[in-house]
């Protein structure tokens, strides 16, 4: 074999070896850190009052917001004061009954006026709708 062919063959083999590191094979699979899972820690702050008790083990730090809260603040700018239109609408709506969720589920509470047409719709046999018909009243 001529020398030029050996050098060319070695160059192609070396290039293939270098490029194989870019692929996702089991030998060269480098799983890097998830950049979205990394959370920055708040800087250390010296409290003005040294009589503060240290936090309990496992409790979240009071200065830290959760990642979800930080995301909401970044997207929507945190809590904003209500506009005059929103305040007016809320004052016109009045206050809600605190037990409304249990009242709606009560069987003695009627939330839908079940007239004859609604009762017919509810009593209709179940099917795929292939033979459904409509009638326009006049």
C-alpha cells in the first residue's frame, strides 16, 4: 500500500473517532445538568435582630419564593392593584356565601329549571347519534 493511502486511511479513521464523540452512543452519552432545574440561592443576609430563632429543620426559608412563584412573578409581574372597573364590579357582585360549595351539592338545591324539554333530553336513550333527528317548532 502506498504511503498516501495509509495516511489518508488513518486521517479518515481519526476523524470518524473524533466525530463519534458527538453522537448519542452508550459509550459517549454525557447527560449534562438540566439548566431549568437549577435554582439560585438567595444571598445571605444578616438579620437586624439577633434574637431571631433559627429556622426549623426542613422548613423553607422565609425569604425564598418557590420556583413556581418566581415564575408567576416573572410572567405576570406579581400582584397588582385592582383597577377601578374591577373594584366596582366586585363591589356590585357583593360577598359570596362561604358555604356555597356544600350548598350547590345539596340534593334539595335546585340549580337548573328542568322543564319538559330538558327532561326529554335527559331521558333520551344513549346512542351514537347516527339516527338523531331535529324538529324546528313553529
